[in-house]
C-alpha cells in the first residue's frame, strides 16, 4: 500500500526517533511493508499535497497545532473533498480537542477533521465526535517498536523520581491548576531527589537517549487530564515500553488495558499524598521494580507498539469498506 502522509516528518537520527510522532508512525507503517510518501506540512500547500498524493492508496494527515492554521482554510476544505472522492482519507493524532478552549473550534474549522476517518487517543469523546458527524475511532498511544529495549544508566542523569514534560507552565488553562498541584507535591516532598525534564540547560532526550534517561531514574511520574476516561498521556507506553517504571493516575480504561505491576503502578487521580506514597514504595523496592519493568517492557512490546496501532487503524478502515 502507498500512504501519502502529511505531517512533521523529522528524520531519524543515529540514536533513533526524533520528537515528532509522525516520524515513528511513518516508520511503523514501513515496518508493516507499506510505502510512505512523506509530505512536510510546514513547506507544502494544499494543492501540492494533492499532487503528491496522486496514485496513493491512502491519504493520511497529522497536523501540528498552529501550523495548519497558516494554510488557507477554503483551499484545504476543497482539497480534502477532492481527495475524499478519490481515495480513503484519515487523520491520526494523540491530542484531544473537546473541552480545550484554544482547540475545540478546530473540529469545525480544520480540514483534517473533514477526512473520512478520524483516529485520536481521546477515547472519552467518541460520542461528541459522532454528534459533529465525524467517524471517530479511539486509537491509544504506544511506543516505537525498535526502541522497546532497555537503556543504559548514565551517572549524570541518576535520580530517584522524575517527571518528563512541561513542568514550568502548561498550554491549556483547563489543566493548569491540576498539573501545577502535582508538580508542587513532587517538589515539596522529594526536593533534590526529583529530576524534571527538560532541564534549563538541556532538552529532554529522544530516541534511545530517552531509554538511557529512563534507566537512570527509578520512577517516572505520569500526568493525565483530570476527570478523563479512556484518555491519558502518551508517556505511559513510552516509559514502560522503554523499560522504565511509571507511577500514574488510575484512569478508567488505562487500568484495564495496562494491568498494575506491568511497569506501572496507579494512584487515585488528584490524590497527591497517595501519589507520593506510591512513588516512595517503588523507589525503595529495587528488586520488585526490576521485575515490574521486565514484565512491562515485554507486555508493551507484545501488545502496544505503534506497529500494533497502525495495524489497528488500517484494520478498522478495511472493515468499514475503505478499500472495497
């Protein structure tokens, strides 16, 4: 199958994957034997995208927030209608839109939501997508299969507990207080035992360097949208699938998909005292943590890589008549 894929396609590096999910989704499709025509969203117009997609079996798009808004909206809408008449079209994304004041308008305004199939990691909102006339399917996050390997600890990165993500501000006002509450609890209790990435003088690692960071920190703390069901941060599978130990809010849907002890341990969402106690328990238990991490990486490698996710996406489309 030839997949014409619009997104931010940063190249792979000597140490593996870059920061863009499109890069690993495209590479995962290639691992499945498909040909991927990478179309850079920042440097192509909609007419150019249509031209580059000619002859493809699937048009796929993952738009970066803020980049697609620079494209003429009418031009994009016409292009997607044209493509919809000629081939299966789909959008795939890890973000959520409903309930976010700076994004929800895109559901009606953005051409990427006018494709035939929409796949997002927001399993909490399928009924809301349906109300907008959008054929939405829940596609959880995962991890790049070739990077499901154990990292090598680095002395300069060693810490008892760590958080990887935005730890100074947060782009969504609706979640800001919750995120800051979690970070305050970590800083107040753990002090210098806690590491926060990115550092002031060092960006967060990606690819196999990320595996080394996870091997250097005993417990990584996860965050998730408060009150959500079937929606969580992509760091869950990224951490566990690279051999790390993750302490995470017990999000309905996630706890069924990823059992306790498989590289993950849960606490009641918003209960920072329980979060701290759970972290302390796993930091102190080197043997139990190593056993949980070994189970977790094998479980994720077998069930939750992006190779699995791309297969799920294509299987759903095929079952709904995408290719006849």
